C-alpha cells in the first residue's frame, strides 16, 4: 500500500524574522481586502440573488481561466515579483474605478468591473502567495509556517466582515476602496524591499510555458493520492465558499439580519478556523493526519446543518463557528501535505493547480446556490453545501494514500 512521504516537523526552532515581516504586511492587506469584499457582497445582494451570483461568478471565472498561467509566471519570474505585479494591478483597477465613478454609489456595472479585474489579479497572486512560505523555511518548519500564516490571515478576516458591516453604516463602498488602495501600495513597498532566503531563480525565458504547465500536471497525477486530495479540496471549496460569500448576505436579507449580524456570521467562521490554526502553529500537525482529513469535513457539514435548520443570527453564528473549525482541521493537514509532495522546481505551478481545484467548482456552485435559493430559499442552498462537504470527507476516506497518510514529528 502506497503511503505519502512524511511531513517532518521539529520543535525548538523559530521562524525567521523576514517571514514575520511578510506575514504582517500580507495580512494587513488581507484585512483590507476582506473588508472591501464584504461590502461588495452586501451591495451586490441588494440587486437580488441572480445579480449577486453573477458578481461572485465573475470574480471566479478569470481565476479559473488564468491560474495555470499565473503559476507558470510565478515559477518563471519568482512568486515575490508576481505578488508585486498583482498588487499593482489591483491598485490601478481601484483607482480607475474611483476616478470614473467620481466616488458615487456603486451600480451593478461597477461591481462587474471590480469582479472581473480582481479575478485577474487574484489569478496571479494566489499561486505566488501559496508558494512564499516555503521560500522562508525548510520542509521541517513548513506546517508551522503555513499554520502561522493562515492563523494571522484568518485573524485579519475575522475583523474584515465585522468591521465592514459597521463601516457601511457610516461610509460608502468608494471610501473602502480608497482604504484598500493605500494598503495595497504599502504591501508593494514591503514586497519590493523583502528578499526571502530561498528566492526562486527565474527560469529561462526560452522555456515552453505550455510544456511546463503540462509537466506539472503530469507530476501531480503520478503521485498517489494527490488527485483525490485535489478532489476533496474542490468539493470543500464548492460547499463553504459560496455559502460564505453568497449565502450569508442572501440569508441576512431573507431572515432579517442586520449588516453587522451578517458580518458576525462570516467572522464566526474565521474564529473557528483561527482556533484550529493557532493550535497547529503552536504544536504542529498530528502524527496520523489521515483521519483528520475525514473528520474536518464532517465537522464542517455539521456546522452547515445548523445554518440550514435555524433562523436566528445567534444560532447561525454557532453553526458558522463549527463550520470554520472543521474547515481548518482539513486545510491544516491537507495543504502542508500537498506542498510537501510538490516536485522540485514546480512549486508555484503546483500551487496554481491547487488553487484551480478550489476555483473551478465555484463556477458551478455559485450558479447552483443561486438557483436553489430562488427555488426554495437559502436553506436549500445550505443543505446542498452540507452534502458537498460530506462528499469531500468521503473522497479522502476511499483513497488509501490519504486514509493512511502520516506526519513524522522529530524533536530537535
């Protein structure tokens, strides 16, 4: 029976200071983006389920088309450079929108432009961002580094929706876009000055980019269990992400929640994920990680069922908290497992494939969620999300290489 190679962690070693600098700057930007995208989701929900689903889908579609190209560029020119480029594109887009609209209230065409433009920027940024932790640390500290980055990022996302709900009482979407431009410019400065100790050397410009992408796909297919892991990641993304970014605003309007309550429901998911990721950042991953790849989706689906069957915002917050904890149990074991198996020289391209596995299912899930909501209310969409979550755990359960996956913990 084929098993994954071990993820080796060693206690007693600290993460480098340059890593903490990057984590801090990147997650201030995450706070700003989270705040803005909660506001965009809230405004889009005011145009109805169909328009809300359209905005969400148009954010995802460019990523689905361009992620592999973003991964190829990241391996070719380096992930740090590509993060600078993506941040610059996003700042230019926001400035352009502010100039054209004159700071007036956002209409649906403006939201469409923001959705498409941000999708292009994210297609470049996601693979590079996922690859950067490995450039600061070796494989021995990789699970801790990824968990620490994730936990701080989730903390920023806790404040984002809640703060967005409060700020929308006093400010407009245009004001929040201005804040995001300033923060994005600061991130560009930090990235321009930062030099990770394991920076990837640019690949030769004469290399065939299509061939390089095909080579990465073939390498992933040859590693036992990785395709099943990608399937599980996609199913979990298709259940949780539409529920958060599309379902919660629609549920708020259907069930009479205020913007602040809707923000707290989204933030509760982040609190749940943060609780788990902080534990992993402190103590590392369990020796037997295979069972947790199944337990995580089971917990997340239980939280979604609470959202499905209850109306008060207080119960929805509890369900979202459980869902977040289950999501993090899965991701804190699945993501380092995938990165540890990444073939040498294909780091960013493989991250692009991982991001793609989370992106393509959203193209179907967003439309399906909107259709089910029109058919019978948001509870129909939440119920379908719970079923997808259970299927994600089943995909890991039936794959021997995932079911028996282990991590080796060595004290220093």
